[in-house]
C-alpha cells in the first residue's frame, strides 16, 4: 500500500467531526491564491440570478429534470 492510500485509510478512520474539520481545512487550502474579489463576484452573480428569476428573465426547472439531463449528457461523453 502506498503512502497516500495508507494516509487516506487512517484519516477515514477518524470520527466524523474530525473528518469534517479536516475536509473543511483542505477545501479552504485550495482557495489560497484565488482572486480576492471572488466572493464578492459570486455574491453579485447570486443577486443577478435571483433578480432574473423574480423578473421572469430566467425560469427555474425541477431538480429531477436537470439531474436527468446532466446524467444523459455525461453518458454521451464516455
């Protein structure tokens, strides 16, 4: 077993709260070096999408339909 697999097995043996804390820390470490304005840009995007839905510029679709279409597209990529 290589070192990474051994480490993964050890970490997966940790209690759930410890794994969640570790996962959060790892994800945050991936954000280092990203655009400092990214969070503000995402907030702007969310506001714009909300406005588009409220004004009828965009339409919502049922999640089961969206997921079905995504799965079909992914199958085509194989």
